[in-house]
C-alpha cells in the first residue's frame, strides 16, 4: 500500500518562522509529528529598524537548507487581522443553490469587487436538510485582498515552494481545538452542545481570540500583544527595546521583580479589559453559550503572571498548552526546543491537520488560478493515457465493425427483438411499482392531513401579524421629508419575529429584571400574566434621530413613544386600514428587553451611500451602560482603523467622506393569550396610556465613544 502523504504547516509571524511536519497513519488512526523547525528572527519585524524583506527570505533559506519538502503538502497561514471573517445566518435555501446565495452575500459583505479579493466559505453548525432545503444554515465567509495574498506567498514562490493551502491563523487554531481538545473531526456526526472553548493566541502586536463549540466559530482580534508589555518597560524603566524584552522574559529573575510587575500592571489591566469586553459581547449574542475553558497559546503567553492574572479576573479556568493530546512522535515531542516553544506551534499544527483532511474546516485562500493550474498539471498524465486508450478502443471497434458489415447476419435482428421484448417487460414492471408507490404516497398524505387538520388557528395568527404591523409608526403621506434623510423618517424595521409556547406565562414574567418591567404599564407591573400562552419576541432597528426632540425623537425613547405605546392600546386603527384589536385580543405586558445604540459611519459617493466603513455600538440594554441602569463601558462591533481614521479592512476611506447615522437596535417581548372574538371585551371609548414616568431614558447627550478596535465577528 502506498505511504500516506505528510503535510507541513508553516507560520511566519513577527518573531520568527515556525514549521511542523505531520503524517496521518490511517491504519492506526495516529497523527504523528515527524519534524519541526523554529527559526527566530534577529529582530522583531515590527521594530522600526527591522527589514522584513531581508529577514524573512533569510529564515526561509535556512529552513529549506535544514528540511526536505519534496513530496509533502505545504500549508501556510496569513494573519487573522489582515483578513475579513463574517458569519452569516442564511434563510431556508435549496441545497443546490447554496453557492449562489453565498456569492450574493459575499458581494454585500465584501466592500470590494470580488475580482480583487480571494474568498471562500464554509458551512458551519448542524443545520438540517428537509425536502431539499437547508434549514438554520450558518456560513463562515472569509476573504483577503488578492495583492495581500500574493505578498504573503512571495517568500515561498521565490524559494520555489509549492503551496497546497492558505488559511487564516484563527481557523488553524479552531482545527487544533476541535481535533485535539474536543475530538471532533471531518467525519464526526452529532449536534453541537453549548460548551464553548476560548483560545487566546498572544502574538507580538495582537492577540487572536477564537471561541468555538466544535461546530460554530466566533473570532475577534485584540490589538494588544507581547510588544505592548515590552514598550511599557522601555517607558517606565528607561530601557532599550532589547533590554526590556530580556527583562520581560526573565521578570522573576530580575533584581527587583516587584518594580517590573508594577510597570507592567497598566498593560495587564488593559489586556484583561479587552478580553472581558470581547467575551461579554460574545455572550450577549450567544446567550445559551457556556464557557468551560480558556486555552492560551503563542509565546507571548509565557509572560510570568499572565495566566494567574487572567484566571483571577475572567473567573474561568485558564490553561497553557503543555502538549497536544492527539499528536504522537517522540523525536519531536521530546525535543527541548519543541517543548520550550510548543505554544507557538499551535497554528502550524492546525494547518497540517487541515492539509491532511482531518479537520472540518476546508476553506482555502489559495488563488483559484493557481489551484486550477496545479490540478491540470497533476491530471495531465492521466488525460494522455485516457486519450490513448480511447484511440485504441475506437480503432478496435472500427476494425470489428468493418468485419461485421462485410457479412449478412440475420441473428442480430432476432437478438434485437428479444432484447426489445425483455425491455418492454422491465418497463411494465417498473410502471406497476411506480403506481404502487404513488398510491402509498397519496394515502400517507391524506393521513398526514388528518393529523394536522385544525391544529393551528391560522386566522388568529394572521390577526396577530396584522395588529403588530399596524402598531409600527408610519410617515404621513403628505410629509416632505427627503428620502435620503433617513434619520427624520418615521420608520421602524422588524428583522425577527419569533414565538415560544410556554405552559406558564408567569415564569417568564418572574424571570424579567426589575428595570425591564419599568417599560410596562402600571397595571402590567402590578399583576403578571398566568396560564398557558405564547411569548412573542420582536427584534428590530430604526435610524430615527430628531436633534430637536431629545425626549421622544431619539434612540429607544422613539421606540417607547411609538411602537411600544401602540402595543399597549386596546384597539388601533390606521387610515385606510380596518380596525385592529391589540390588547383585547390577548396581547399584554409588552416591554423592551434590550437595546443598543449604534453609530454607523458610511462612505458617501455623491448623494448615494455605499458600504459601511466603520461602526460603533453603545450598549444601552438594561444593566449595561445606560446611565439609568449601570456604569459599564460600551461594546463594539466590527470596525477597521487606519492612519487616516476609520477605513475598510482592505482599503482606505477619507474621514471627510464619512457620514454618521444613529441606529438603535432593540428587542421587544410580550405575552399573548389568544382571546376568541366572541369573548373579547371592547372599550367604549378608545384611549391610549401615557408612557410611565419611571421608564428608563437613554442618555442622548453621552459623549461619542472612541473608535472601536479591529475585530472579526
């Protein structure tokens, strides 16, 4: 049997070149490390006097002199902060049209022409397939500018190294956690659970934070790395960068360790704050997720005291990688150099796992034209052999036909008739089987219709939908607001409508925070709902921001004064529409569960806005940063910063070309116990309740937060 191929995972970082060679022995299902190399650069690439164009080729030359790559697969990494990563929840879509839908989403998410980027996607999660449709499908979309890809490939192409795969570093970390920690491989089946691992890869200038449960992935870049601690020592203790780096690595052996850690404390505090803020944001959008462990990798994680400090402040178990559980190979694992730098080999290990086809992730940012040319090159000998075989076959067939046509054969006609008769019998048998299956299908359909008949009152649900739609604010038909002034339009968009049937509505009411109940009417606050019913959840957003009306014309106050107020009415009637029952149909206890204020900075081309260049979230949900609820800081969504201010991750945008829009995201919940029309009690005179005075009011005069840090969500 032919020997299985080995794969090299190579990661060129700011401090050096790390490479690991791995082979998968299928007969014993062993992953064996056969070789490794660690080549530190004389200077960190981010230092002002370092020249990457000289240091990287020198390291590559040394690596190729020590190791033979012939016949092995080569997989390389690119930094996560240079790439675009988006995770998209798709609507129900036909399995055969998944690529078309993802390509459409890519055009919306990637702020460049697709011809200028290299992109790929990966289905995530465990979405089900029914009737040829994918349900609850989540897709990871990954992209990078074409010129940046070729820049990272240049040291390898100049050294004539043939690259099999290019992957972003965070996904290589996912490969390690899923295979090595969770025992989840490409062929593993099962549903994802809520236990999540956090992996922190601390490099020189950045820390990659990756959260996964083995099936779903969430990525963020934290702009603090080992060099920030070194610079703190250079500033506080007046040292050169080289001396400060040495002192940082040997802090416990210094004459005055207390002074060293005192100088590093501000960076420690900033670092843990960034990590807490990232974990908090992840938990807010994945409420059912449970963090079970934090795993630290990267040589920056060897900083003395860092592991203990994170464990005390994060309140999670924090571990440093001491070994790779699924990796064997004593010649590598027992090497002192490998053991000393094992934290920096996580990315090469993950790259090799994917190249060998072991992990679930299969995306690559290798330019398609290179992959196609390589495929043609590999298949060219087979194409030649196939063509020769076909030519020989045609020649033999032609010679045989020539001999046959030279004689008259009546047997051929008899044989043809017998075959036609046999074929007719087969057709008849197949038709009989088809009719039988069709009858069974019809009977099953009738049985199914009997099971579901009268099981859901479609009329009540339609009435509920129409009532909610009529509660939304609308522009006056005679309003002269220009279409581009979205902030003055009376519009609220609903992005999600979900219901949950519960046996006891009182349990939902008791579980609400006191601040959340302040949005309810006095009657609802005093008495909660009871009995069986539905919890209706509405998620939406609006851009209404009237500078002249700071009480009801901005932020969440606008939602309270319009949409929420209408949901409290017994009856509502819009001009030109029939009367809609609201409270009298069983809707009660409407309240705002959470809201976020967002500052969107958009690129403006003439009068037409184009793709989003920067976004800042101000978390104003109850218990968050709103002055009426608490004093926590603000959370951030995806943004990219550059030397001239906010910019796209793969291009530049001038600050004067940016326009700010205030957006408010919110979630409303209410109880619904459907009341039949014959049992409804209609009010004699329509009335509307005033907004309670004790409703929390969003602080619209708050100072605009600082520009957010780069992250991938």
